[in-house]
């Protein structure tokens, strides 16, 4: 988040998943200023609704109720619930970037140590309630909403970039495209743990040992894979 105030063109009225009309019409633009009490309360309510109640409950009306505000107050700042998704993902990326700066991008760490740390941080994060619930609900929304799908794609592209930084340093023989392929493999390998090892998932207790296996295996893969192994197969 930069604190900039976005301006949206007037939007037509749209039906939300519960058959309600989202209050997105009218000439006024949506405005938000992060850090104000009202906007922070709306964002917290939106976050809580998505995590605690799921994608089907994620409507402007429900968010207004959860924040103790009128629908019109919420829709003044956020005419579309998609704006809330964008902000949540932007702020999540900022928080990850701060973690990278403070823990990973340290000159005393080797490239191997940096990649290992990224993997451990990501899997620890997946094991938490916020990430397990947030992303499974975002995936559900993305199945039926092109805007959300694009924002989720952009989010993961940045995650792949983070991982790619460490992969490129660890294996300089790889081309940028090959680095992206390896980063994508590492990312998908980690995200695949969510339905099995995430918060309150069937085998959540095994996450620590799976994390140890993944850190060893994925770092070795990134270090040892050769460019020719990444060539398209005939």
C-alpha cells in the first residue's frame, strides 16, 4: 500500500453471490485512505469475514454488518468488494517483502541459506490460520471472478519473483526463463501443502517434518538442476 487514493469510474449495479445488489452505482468515485479509523475498520472486517465465514459471505452488506457500519458508509470507500481483495493482497505482499528484507536479504547469508529460509518461512506461513483460510477462499472467488483471478495471479507472480532471486543466485547457469520455471515448481510444491497440512487440515501435525524434507529437497533441486533438464521435451 502506498496510501494513494484511487479513483474509479462509475460502475453499474452488480449482483453479489447472495443475490443482493452491491452498492456500486452512482457518480461518486470510491476513495480510501489507509490509516484512517473507518477504512481500517472496514478492512479488518473484510479480512475477518473472508477468513471466518468464507467466500460466500464476502459481500459489501456482510462486511458492513461486521464492521458495525451502514452499507452506504462501506460502499463510499469501497464500491466493489474487489477493491478490498486488491488491498489485502497488496498489504500481504508488503508484509512478505519486509520479512525478506529483515530476515532473508542479509549479506552474511549464502544463496543456499536464503532459499532455505524462504521455503521455511513460506511453509510456516501456510500452516497458520490466516494464510490457509485466506488463500483457499481467494481461490474459490478467483474461479468465478476474473478481477480476483488476475489479482491472485499477480500476487503469485511476485512470490515467484521472490523465490527466483534466491534461485538465480544459487544456480547462475540458469536463464531467466529457467529460473522462473524452477521458482514456479518450488512455489507450487509449497502451495500444494495447503489442503493437506494447512491450519486444521487432516495432516497438519506433519507440517514440521514436511517442511524439513521440502527445505532439503527443493534447495538441492535448485542448486543442481541443469539448463538442459528444463528444455521442452519432444
